[in-house]
């Protein structure tokens, strides 16, 4: 019995840690090319680190604008698929640490309609290896689902 309680406490405490980092979207519906102000919020008592892709861009009218992002943008087409928003070859990726109780905004735009969500990989503590795909102890959160319409 004592073993089962310990396992349940470990599972429960792990889920509390992951719930301390939020990926917030200000609404559930946006027009095509609207600026969407995503926010990474660290509600925990320790810093968290994530990788920001500085080579991403968003469409705006006939042009593009740079939109550094730490998350993947996903579209639902029967299942979830990662969108390609800009060049990833030779782009600049850098680790960023968000201190306890702090938040950081990441504005971006999406052109094509559909159901979308954001996925963020992050790590507890200040880390320099978070842009390495083999970094251990990764945690993942997803935003609420939102829609893009014409």
C-alpha cells in the first residue's frame, strides 16, 4: 500500500510541475494574418529554459515579417501536423531562460484557415543544451485549440 501511495504522489507531483508553465493564446478564433500574441508564462518557483527559433517568419499582406518563436505550430487535418512557417535550414536557434514568475510574448501570424494549436518543449532550470534534440528531461505543453478563418 505504501508503495502505491508513493507512486501516486510522484505522478501527481510531476503533473503539477508541468502545469506550472503555461502557453497562453488570447482568444479561440482569429482572422487570417491577424497578429496572435502567444505568451509563455512560468508560474513555477524555478526558471525554465526553451529553444527559440529566430529564423521563422509570418505572412503579412504580400510580404513577410520575422517572428521568433519557441513553439511548433500545428494544424488539425484528421490528426495534428506541424506547420512549416519559414526556413529551418541555417536558421538561428538559441536557448532562452524564463525566470520564475515571468512571462514572455511571442507574436506571430497564420495565413491559412483551420484548427490550430501550439506545442512548447521546455526544461526545468537554466540550461544551455535545450536546442539539442537529444537534451534529456524535456517537458511538453500544448496551447488551447484555436481557429484561423478567412
